[in-house]
C-alpha cells in the first residue's frame, strides 16, 4: 500500500500487489482490511539476477582486455 497520492512503480499497482490510497485515514483503513493478492507476483522488474550477469560480462571483457596478445 502506498500512502501517497501517486507511485512511480505503477507496475506494482497494475499487477495487484500495491494500491495507492493517499493520506485519507478511511482509505488507509479500507486498504488494510482488503485481502492481499493471491496470484503469482510476476517479474515486472526482472528476475533479480541482472547484477550477476553484468559482473560476468564485465569480468569476461576485462579478462579479454588484459590477456597477453599470444593468449587471445
């Protein structure tokens, strides 16, 4: 639940894992009383492994750049 007028993470709202309720106390209480989502969370923001893939790519590029000419 986002207790603010908007959220930059509209994907969480679109997939039902978040609701924007603002600061009205009645709206906040209503959101608290609503049941939570039961479906799969999905991967709107990726699978959480991007940094590992980036490190692998950079490591391979550095290894290649640092290799001696005869080793390439």
